C-alpha cells in the first residue's frame, strides 16, 4: 500500500490495441525534440580545432564550449523535472525546447568565444527535454503503447550522440561549422510548435513548493563534481584545485541528502530514491552512461589515428564519424525490442551485449569493419538498456514525482558519461607511444579502456538482476518499507 499522501504508478489512459494517429504524432514530435537536444552532445566534437582557429582561442578555451553545456545541464535536468511535476510536464518541455532554439541561434551568430559559451550555456537548459519527454510519453500514451514510445524517446539519447559525429564530419568537410547550430534551430523550431499544438498537458498531481535550497545545494554539488572531472586532465588530477572541488562535492552532496530528508516538498525524494528499485536502476544507469560515452571517444579517434600507431587507419573526420553511424542505427532499431521484455531483464541483457561489444574491440583490431562491428554491437546493447531504464523508473515512482525521477536518472547517465570522459581521457593520455614529436594513445591504452567499459557494463547487468522483480509491475509501484 502507498504511504499517506503518495500516489501509485502514474494513471494512464485506457489501453488500445492499435496505434492511433494521435499516439504516433505524440511520440514522433517528442522524439524529434529529444533527437535535436541529443545531437548537441557530440555535434561540436569533430570541429573543435576549427572553433579554436575561428574564435581565436586556445584548446583550453574552446573546451569550455562543451564544459559550459555540461555544467548547466547538470543543474537544469533535476530542476526542470521537479518544476514539471509541480506546474506541468508539457509546459516545462516547451520552455526547454525554447532554450534549444534560443541557444542555438546565439551560437549560430556568435563570432567570439564569450558569445559561443553563452549560447552553449543556454543550450544546456534544453537537456531536460529527454527526461521530460519520457515522462510525458509515459502518461500521454495508453499503457500498451507507452513502453514502445518511451523506448523510442529514450533511445534518442544514444542516437543523437552517435549521429552527431558523422553529421559534424560532413559539415566540417563541405560547409561552414555554423550550420551545425542552424540545424538545431530548424529542428527545435519544428518540435516546439508541434508539441504545443499536438501534445496534451497531463494533469499535475504534485503539491508543495519548489525546493530552491535543495536545487542550489544539488547544483553546487554536481558542479563541484563535474567541473574537475571535465578539467582534471588540464588541471592535473593531483592538483589542489581538482582534489579540493571533489572534496567539496562530497560535502555538498551529503548536506543535500540530509537537507532533503527534512524538507516537506523536496527536489529529490531521498526516501523514494533510496528504495532498491530506483537506487539500483540509477547506479546501473551510471554504468551504462559510462559505456556509451566511451564508445564515442574510443571509435572515431581510434580509426582516425595514424597507421603508424599499429592500430589506427588514418581515416578522415568524416569516415571516423561514419563509423559511429551503424551503432546509432542499432540504438534506434533495437530500442523497441526492450519494450517486449521485462524492464529488469532488458536492462541486464542490454548491458551484457554492451560488454560483448567492448570485449570484441580488445581482440578485433585488424580491419576497420571489425571496429564498426564492435561499435555496432555496443549500440544494440545501449538501445536495449537505455529504453529499459524509464520503465523501471515509472513503475517505481509516485505519479507526483515522475518527471523529477526521470530527470535524476538522466543526471545519473550524465555523471557516468563524465566519469568515462575523465577516466578514459586519463587512460588514453597516460599509456602512449611516441610518433615523431608527439605522444599518442597506444593500442594498449584503448584495450585497457575497452576492458574497463566491459567491466562497467557487466556491473550494470549484475545491478539490474538485483532490482526487485515487483519493480517490473506497474501495480507494484509503491510499497511500504
């Protein structure tokens, strides 16, 4: 039975045996918005050298273009989720999509580093589109269609990340890099009115006030965690600044948890989040997020490495990006498979497939098609695993906290990606070979990275199997402890 004042799993519309035009439209327009936001995660990676030249800045300066988006999104995602529960999920989704359009316009017109960072910071506010979209699909579609719709929207996190590299490669080779931002403007401008006109606003059931102190504490804690993870390579992992911020993050996050336990209307319901179904799902999400990002940094750069390294193929930026395309398609086409399995099972199966993909990368190094096959296997597993997570979240969360819970889960994936960036970057920079005047990552470094990723994926699978079976049932959404 639910505790006093709680609701059970979100009430969904009556079941329907057929996909209606309305249901398909809802899924597609939200999916387009999620895809556009996901593209922003990797769209600039191949053109970073061009940005440094055109914006007259150093490599450290241009790195802040990506870091600013990461830091803002870390605060925006949980905050927008709670605001969606309180004031309307669709309303906050529209605001987030508006941020994508405005931020991309600023970047498209920017001709200096300062304005580019401002624009990318505004784009960071749009990161909440994916968890808000997942929550909206979960309550707007009939139960027998919701899981498939959630799978598609959730998969956009991986699809956008994988498609961003080849798209950026094409733009970098044949057009001005500003077009990368105008593509996001066009996509956001299509999704924004479509969501406003075609997607209904579900009734809100949350009560209370928005938790400003909790938002500030969580935001400060996450910033203190992610900033050294993103800058540790240039600052030095043993520097006082890096270690001090990591220590500050630990203190702030502990204070946040203690404060949330005392607040009547918290940003994150710590008691609910600490229940096995949600806790294990979120920790497993960190592991899968780690593996996905490592695929991005360990595929394009791998095939672009000089042949003299003994593993690289000297491929162009475009070819390096295209090597990611089959994996992105694998995420898209196999995410609906997750809807046909129990979420707990799908998460475990997807994570194990990810591990197989990374293990194949350790031994299959002789041809570029072997790299593509390994990355594609990882993509298939990512599609299945990513699509399973929202189902577990929805079935284990009170309706009044649904958007906040999906936002927190997305934040966990982002933390996993940041850890992958930090750990993967350190491995690739620490185990090198010398080519002329340059130090470049060795094959051993990549094999260590792939082994770590396989281990993280296996850990995610084991955590998934520990999730209580009742978490797979919408009828068992909330229980007394």
